[in-house]
């Protein structure tokens, strides 16, 4: 079955980015001139996922408005003949079918994904975290979709991180498996959420892209709150990894070697803005020239 649904959780509290996220979801913070969430929806659509469900929280309105038409603004730009800006305004409206469902309380990523059960039904689906950007020049999601179709299980994205940083992530124990397209495709044998460095089974961190078997919903319904009192997606995936294929089990990983930015983290957010801006044809040349001069002043 071809996967065509994407679920994008965007209901977290975003406490690392306060006070900017007091009344604005972190997924709406601009990365150059587009909110982070638009890059994520564009990535889903580019991979063929034309049915997108956003899981929203308290500040749902700005997110919903961004994917809706704005007749007054569009009419004003049209009257001025500013077709370039008009096209930019319309880009987010024309991306595909974007739906919304509310997560009443931020009870964790697993709980957020569970809100998609009714919309998704009994098909495999992708989950893209709304604050996690994969550089559009690097390939990840379509490799994961292909691996899910080949194995029939669930697939997660992994990133090698310095061992001292693994305690900030979910961590995977892995092994090779027959049928892997390359050594960066692995089978997951165990998963642990934010382990202390000396107890981590590897330096492979789980990042915000998943392709999940629908069996995950039943597992999530039976997953007790874990770390931080939240229902953790990692705990549900650990259960799935131990289930037989006949029950929707089996979890595989794709090690990603490209550029990824966690825009919910202030330092990573700044790096994302700079790295994306330097390569933009409209801003890049001027920004690079300025950045070169500016970095000189730092070494003085
Ligand atoms: P994070 O752990 O990065 O989100 O969740 P957070 O809790 O908002 O972050 P901080 O630590 O307080 O800054 C990863 C993703 O899961 C979503 C977030 O919006 C983000 O996209 N999420 C998290 C939910 O949708 N619901 C939740 O209950 C928790």
C-alpha cells in the first residue's frame, strides 16, 4: 500500500524558546522568511504525502491561519501588481490537504500521535516533528518510506551524536539485517528515552521522522506515562520492536548523514537560519559577504 498520510505534531509547550513561544507555537517561528512548519509540510508533500494532519495545541489559530487563504492581503497584493509576493502568500495554501486535530493537553509526543488514530485508520503513515527541519537538499523521508514498504514494520530516523549528548535524545540499540539496502539501514533491537551517557546502548539518537505501522495506536493506548510523566513515542516503539511482524512489530532505522536542525533549540535555530540563508539565491550573496566581514570582527 502506498503511504500518503503525514502526521505533524505541533502541540508541545516549547518551553526552551520562551518567551517567544508564550503565545506563538515554536513551529511558527520564522526560519529566514517561512515558518518552520511550512518547511516540514513541504517536505511531506515532496515525498508524496498529500494528506497532512497537524496536531495542534493551545495556540492553534496561527498555525491554522497560515495554511488558509487571506483574501484581503491577496487582493491588496493583486491590486498592487505584486505577483511575486502574492505567489509566496499562496504557497502555503496550495500545498495539499492540511487537516487539524487538537491535543487537549500536552501529555507527550506519544499522546500527540494517538490523536491521529481516527484520521489515519489502518494504514502505515509518516510522522514529522514540526520543529525538526531536514535540509531540503538532503534525502531522508523517501528512503524511510521505501524501507517501510519493504519490511512492513515501522521505521525511525537516527543521527550519530557525540556520546556526551545522547542523554538529550531517545537512543537506539541496532543490528544489521538481511535485505538492508546499505549499512545505514539497521534493525532496532531496543530503544531507551534520554539515557545517561554511561548507560546508552549507542550514540544513535532518534530524530523527528518516523514511518509507523498502524499497530502503534493500540500500543500507545496501552503505554503508561514514562519519563517526565509523558506518554513517550519511544516507549511505544520499544514495544513494537519486540512484537512479531504478524502483530505489526519490527522496527528499522535509517542513519541520516545530512543536515538537520532542531528549531525548538535556540542555538540550533540560529544555525538553521544562517545555513539556510547563505544558500538562498535572493539573500545569500549579500548575507555571505556580511557574514565574512562579521566573523573577522569576532577573531580580532
Ligand atoms: P519537544 O519535546 O521538542 O517539545 O517535542 P516541547 O515539549 O514543546 O519542547 P520544550 O522542551 O518544552 O521546548 C517534540 C515534538 O512533539 C510535539 C512538539 O510540538 C514537537 O514538535 N509535542 C510534544 C506535541 O505535539 N505534544 C506534546 O505533548 C509534546
